[in-house]
C-alpha cells in the first residue's frame, strides 16, 4: 500500500491548518489503495536551519 503524508506546516498559535488537514484526511481516507498520515511539525518539534 502506498503512503502519503499530509504535512501541517504552520506552527503559529492561531493556526487553522490542523482542522483543515484532518478534514482533508477524512475525505481522502475513502481511497483504499493509499494510506494517508498527518504529520504536524509543531507536534514533532521540527527544527529548521536558516
């Protein structure tokens, strides 16, 4: 089975992207041939180099 990540990239306090990403995943989960996973950069404490 193929896997696709839906990345929540905003880390701002007032971000709306988690709700949008969850809705998108619920719509895409209809597909049985692809597995979708949410990746939240805020939750994963990603670091970025400048």
